[in-house]
């Protein structure tokens, strides 16, 4: 084993150890923020597979986020399923519905696809608001805490380990997917659909797969969001939330594995940092996006490289 590889393993072991120790040393509020961060990471990693690697733009990610949240919550509340069964059912519900949306969307791409997913997000959000017998409408829904035997995951610290470990697993799964034949097909789709077809890649098949993976990730994250807050509301799954998810991967770094984590960290901390300027949140986000597109189109993940290049020139 080379020295570089050994150092890399030691580095990631230290990072993993720090994250595992976080609930034991941090205040509950910071643990809560870490929970939100890892939930955002799961959504953005899934969306990055669809948009950053497969080149398909979606403005409907918050809809799948909400589908996962409501499905897993309702399975626990109305059917009595345990969280460990309700969560994957929420993920599968999102993936299944994405198939229904993805198939008609195969004939459109680019801006038109974005409009289709935007409309889908609005429809789902309206259903959440008006189907009161099922979703409790604008009164929101209280979500029970997960249980494992007699142990109840009621604290932010106990929920943290569920969220963190699942986020880690899903990141590793995404990395393996992108290194596989499927991942190479996604990248080929983004580079050129015509060239992909010419070498025998089934465009429709891989577009649908990318949609389903992305929706599955978002729906799982929605189920985790429900237990992290112990409460869900239709406002949590609005179009603005979909735009935030898209901004995470654009500003963090499209088509990179670590970029979504940077974007997720930024948009988890920003609402807290804005404080009394919260009413100007949308305007501030717009300026950040504009500045990122103009000055750092490759995302914050490329910032160290850009700074190093400028330093060498000086």
C-alpha cells in the first residue's frame, strides 16, 4: 500500500470518528443542524446523479421529499408499521411515482423537462394541502419517533446515528453506481444523447433509472426529515425547497461526488446565519447563485484549485 493511499485512509478514518463522536461532544442544537445537513446531503447526492451526471434538470425534488415524508409517517401512524419498514416503503413510493412521471417525460428535455417537474411539484404540494383526511392539510402531521425494541430514538443525538449512517451508506452506493456501467451511461447521456444512441445506449432506460434513483434518495431523505423534526407540513415541500436543492448541487459543484456536501452545508447554515435578515432570504440566495454562476461556474468544490492557480500566476 502506497504512503498516499495509507494517509488517505487515515484521514477518512479520523473524519468518520469525529462524526461518530459528534453527538457526545456537541450541543443538541448543533446535532440538530448536523441532522438537517445529512438529510440535505442525501437529497443533493440523488439529484446530482440525475442532473450533474445524467444531465436531466428537475424542479420536482421537493415533491419526492414530501412523498417520502408523508408515506413513511402515515405508514407508522395509520397502519402501525415500524419506522424501519415505513422508511424504505416511502423510498419505494417515491421511486414508483417517479416512474409514472418519468415515462411521459421521455419525449421532453431541458427547459421543458424542468417545467414538467415544476408542475408535478405544485400538484403534489396542493394534494398535501387539500387532502386533509390523509395529510391533515395545513395543520401538519406529528411523526412518531423510531423504536428499536424498547429503545425510542427520541433525542436528536439518537436520531443522528440513524441519519448519519444511512447518509454514509447512500453516498457509498452512489459512488459505486457512478463507477458502474450505469454511471458511465449517465455521463454519456449528459455529454451527448446523439453519441450515446450511436453506441447503443438506451436513452429512455437510463433516463428512467436516473429519475428513479434520484426520487428514491429524496424520498428516503423525506422520511428522515419527518423523524428529525417530529413534524411535517406542506410548506416544507414547496417549489422553493426544490429550487434550494438544485442550488445545492449547482453551487457545490455539478457532476462531482463531494460538491453536493458543500452545497448542503452552505444551505443548512445560511438560514441560521441570516438571523434577523430572514425576510430577505430569497433575495440573498439569488445573489449567491448569480455570483456562483458568474465567478465560479464549476462550483465551490473547484475553489481551492482556482485559488492555487491564481497563486502560481502571482
